[in-house]
């Protein structure tokens, strides 16, 4: 299985040419996120956003490349103690693409 590309942080600190300790932290965050599934990424980003507090969603979005609403969703799921999340699957029952079924049309020929 090919490895997922590691997101490059877009925060102002990481955009500077000078070395800064946050650059390494942000790289490691993105490396870790590249190995998680979609709900784990959402929860980790939500957790980091909770640590920051006000403005955390936007900051984590710049660092990780995840959408702000995805981070908000992860934060909300964590605040609810992951109560509605299944333990044995990534998506909720019925979520995702529907199964592909071939439609057979009745022939218009006699």
C-alpha cells in the first residue's frame, strides 16, 4: 500500500526560512496524521484544537490541511465521548458509497 503524502504546514512560522522548534513539531504531527484513518485524523485534530482553545480550529487547519469543519466535527465527537461512533468500523452504518448495481432495462424491442 503506498504511503500517503505528508502535508506541508502552511502556518506563518513554517513559512519562514529560519529554523524554529515548531517546524519539527508540525512535521511530526503531519507524519502521524498520514498514518491514521479518516476518523482518527479528525479526532486527533479535534484534540489538538481543544488544547489550543479559541482559534484552535483555524490554526490546526493551517498546520494539517484538514478543513475547519472536519476539525470542528472531531472536537464535537470528542466532547460527546465518542458516544455515537462505532468501535468496529470507521464509518457509520449506511455511510459511504452505495454498492454498485447494474441496472437492467427492459428491452424496447418486441
